[in-house]
């Protein structure tokens, strides 16, 4: 069982989740030509630290909640792993996509 980065992250990638993960489960990369981030399901210990850190609520707490993106996280993990770290965006930076909203905004 693992947490999952969902489609909302695509083109956004605040990367605020990375710093709080105790096991470095997050890796950045490009998916469909856009900035994205994945959780390696074999590394995630389901601690829950990352969930409140995403300004747009792009993380879900189980693979059952988004099986399609759970599969995508798993598929992309080997190729994203080892990518250089990316800069974080401020948590109050407005979303780039019109269909995304700041959770606390
Ligand atoms: S639930 Fe915990 S271990 Fe899993 S990705 Fe989030 S912060 Fe990392």
C-alpha cells in the first residue's frame, strides 16, 4: 500500500511534499511533456506526512483511491529515480491550471 500522486500534479509540481517525506519516496520528472512527481510505492511507508503539504491536494492516501495513477506512479518510479531535485514553489503560488485550486486558498 502506498500514497499516490494524482493527475492534479501534472503541470503544477509544487514539490512541497519532498522535504517532509522521511524515506525519500518522491522523485520529480516529466510526464506527458509536463512537470510531474511520483511516489515510489515500494519506498512509501504510508506515514501520511506528505498529504497536508500539497497546496492543491494532489496526493491520495491509498492506491484504491486512484488506481490509474497508482499504476502510473509505479511505472514511472524507476525512470524518475535519480533525477535531480527540483525547486519548490511557494505553497500560496496560484495553480497554473484553471481546474486546480489551492486547498486552503
Ligand atoms: S506517505 Fe510518508 S512515506 Fe509515503 S510518500 Fe508520503 S511522506 Fe513519503
